[in-house]
């Protein structure tokens, strides 16, 4: 668990292996950076939700230059939906907020999920999903003003959806390469004023 704001966790290419479990719990932090880590076989590598009752908000998280393999679920799972534990937290929604860049993620259900968090950047990642071709490689839930660019996805789609009344609006999806996916890009109701261009 990371408990301090503005902390840099540089693994310097160290490797971590675990059956299920969580490597980094970032709940309740702002301004944390996690980079240069190798992790395999975790249930989730980075999350702020070890359980619903223990979920705390996270903002301005930077995740870069990591390799996460053999994952059965989302490698990166960040959710700012309210709970009783978050009653005293005020979300600032700064820009940029989360920055998830230059990571390699593989596994049967591997991917990135951001829920109720605005102003994030997801770029230059490589995601290879070994499961069904309809899995979400990058999944936005009620998260607006997100930039998704220059990612390479195999067997995984980019999906933006709302949770009424919160929308995943103003999403920019550009210059991504997607292959072997049932639906490469899916925008559900509530994805207003989104831009999709130059994807392959």
C-alpha cells in the first residue's frame, strides 16, 4: 500500500510474481508515480479498490514503462465511485489527471479500467488480451475528457460508457492500432462530443 502523496516508486526493473492479489494499492493518494516494474500473475497490479468497503479515491497517478503479464483481470483498475469511506474526500479532477503511458500488458483479461475519473491520458501502451475478442482493453466508465492515443491493442477493444447520469463525454481516440477484436471501438450512450480519428 502506498500511503504518501507525491511519491515516486521506481522498481528499477525488479520483478514481482504472485497468484492473484494486488501489488500496489494507491487509494487515498495524489501525485504518485509507478514506473519500471515487472509484475506477473496478480489479480490486479494497481488499484485503489482492494475491496469496495476499503475504496479510497486516487488522483494524478502516473503509471509508465511497466510490464504486466499473465493477468486474469484488469492490470490497472482505478475507480472513484463514492462509498461511505470517501465521504470526506473532494475530487479536484485536475488536468492532466491519471497518465498511463508506455506500458506492456498481457493476459486473459488484462487491460485498463478508469471509472468516474476525468482528464486522463492513456497513450503508447501495448495490450494483448488472450481471452475473447470482445474484452475491454481500455475501458472508460463515466469518465470524461480522456485522451486515448497511440496504443496498440490485440484482441481488446476501446470502450467508453456512461453510468446514468454521469457520461464518458469528450473522449478523444486517435492514432491507435487495433486488431483481432470483435468491436475495435465502442461508444455507448453518453459518449457525447467524442472524437475518433486515424485509428487502424
